[in-house]
């Protein structure tokens, strides 16, 4: 249980010790299934939560168009936000047989090349203004492949050797890179889109997100011994299992809950402050609690539907 705590990058494909012949890895996953079955299972888990989401938005969109209202695409990124990341993440998952072999064959050279690719894409896009759509997409994919690749170094024990010193070095390097990039570079300090900024670090994904991944990995490694000991207790472990089962539904539906809450809030005659002020600070809780309650209601409905379907299938 503790050994698999927080392992990113589907790194459980790797054995504890590095294999000298990469071909031994082919066709394996944590349960010794074939690579094709592994990918099918992983991609299915990514795709299934999207089915009710797409269905609900499709019905709502048809209703809006029938009423002579603008399409839901009017909200653009707010509505479609989950899709771009799931697409990139799905590509990273699909590449696991290749990236796992690359890790066994070339080790640290793989994330090093990916890091160079990210910096090159940012330079072309931000420094030279060349090929933004294609280069931005390529840079985004390189960032997430880089983050995904780090999981292999966790699983094979490379980052766990030497006690706390190596994790501390990883966290320090990530934080230093993040500070330098956002202070000396052209990047905003926020890792998510913020109104008024000339660009976003999130999409197209930029080098600071890559540095943030390194920083967060270091912190996770430092916290790992304490968390692993805590999760040996039955209660915390069950709570983590439940929370983990909700990860994808929360990610898919959180922006829907936010948009729906704001629509209901404004229809009720209220207006959320958008300028930084005392009122803005005093209403921060509304932005969190309101969508959170609506999201919990959505998840409860989805859970109820799943239970009914399972009962009917018996």
C-alpha cells in the first residue's frame, strides 16, 4: 500500500530495479497484462466519466439553440476546459510503452531532452512569435510527458536513495527554476489563467509548469515517509480510496459546477465582485463554497445513477 503511494506517471509498469534489456518490459503492466490491455483499461477510465458530461452539455446546448439562445460554446474555454488536458494526458498514457522503454534505455536523458524541447517551443512561440498553434501544442505535450516521465524515477528508486537529501534537492531545483522563470522570463507568476494577464502558463503549457512539477515532486517525496505510515491505518486508507475514485468526476465536472453556479447566482440578482477590493475578499468564500456545493450535488446524482445501473445489471 505504502509502496504505491502517489506514484505518478503510471510508473508501476517498471520493476523495482532497472532492467538491462528494455524488451523485457514490453507487454507488462502492474498485473503482468499485455500493454494493449493496460492501455485499454487506462484510457477507458479516462473516457467513461466524459460520457455523462458530454450528454448533459449536448442536451443543454440543443435546448439553448431551440430557444434561440447562443450555443454553450459561447462560454468557450470555461465549458471545454477539461477536454484539452484529458487529450494531452491521454496521449501521455498511450505513450507509456514507449516512454517506459525509453526510461530503461536512456534514463535522465529523456526528461532532459523533453525539457530542452519545452524551452525551445517557448522561445519560438514567445520570443520569435513563430508557429504559435502548432508549436504551443507541441510544447504542451512535452511538458506533460516530462512530468509523466518523472514517475519512473520515483518507482525505480532513483529519487528515494540517500534519504531526504535527494528529495530536498529536487524540490529546491524546481522552486529555483520556477522563481527564475517567472521573475526573469516572460511568464506570469500565476500557473492558471488570470484575467488581465497577456498570456497563460496553463495552455499552451509553458516551462514554469514543468518547474512546478519538479518542485511538487520534491515535496511529495519529502512527505512520502510520513504519509505512507499514516496510510497504513485502515481509516485514512479508505478515505484516500474514496477520494481517488472521485478524482476524474471532480475534474470533469468542476468547471460545469462553476459556470452553473455563477449563472444561478446572477439570476438571483447577485453580482460577484471582479475588482480587488474589500468586497472582493469578503466574497471569496462564495466562489468556493457555492460551486463546491453544486459539484457535490452533481457527484451525488452521478453516484446514484451508477448504483441504480449496477443494481439493474445484477
